[in-house]
């Protein structure tokens, strides 16, 4: 079983996955859509990835404001969480995603990714950061999942 990490944005959804041993997180892809409210294709692709990679849980980044309040983006993300749970039947846990894009930008600097190429990677790297942060913060849960 694997865990999927998601960075849900207005027109994209970055995807990352753990390995089968729940030891590492790797960026997978960016799911793009033309309009923010057009989620059918995004949900369908997530379902395909869940089946293909035997995903048992989803970690979804929650974009809180720096003062811990929930803005419009956080509310839309929580609505997406509800849709994901209903459609996939999997548990979806929320993870604070503040500054994950900054961390993803720093990683791209280290990798030498510049300019326009950053848009090709930033969302899936942010999803990877979200997933990695969750894994680092919940080692006991990962140990339990490994024995399942």
C-alpha cells in the first residue's frame, strides 16, 4: 500500500506517492484543468492513480493563512477533501501546506531548474513536500500501516 500526497490548486493538482515500503515520497505528476470548478477529470485521474499504485490513504495540503485562519482557498480545499472521500472511499487527512511552494522553489534551485521550466514541476514538488512533511510528522502511523 502507498500514500498519495496532493497539492490542490485552482487549475492544477500536484501528485506525489510514497514507495511501497512507505519510506520515501516521490513527485508523480501534475493534473491540469481548464477551469477551477471542473473537477471531474481531476477526480477521475486520481482514482486511476489510486488503483494503479494501490493507494490506501491520501494526504491533502491545507493552505492556511499565516495567522492560522482559513481563507477562500482553504475552504475550497476542504470541499475537495469531501469529494475525494466520497468518490474514493479512502481516508483523506489534511496537512498544513504553508510554505511548501517556497520549499519546492528551493529544491528547484538546488536542481538547477530555472525560469519557465519551474511551472512544469512546482505543483508536484509541493505535493511531495506535503507528503514528506506528513511522513516525518507521523512515523507511528506509518509503522502501523507497514504492518497492515
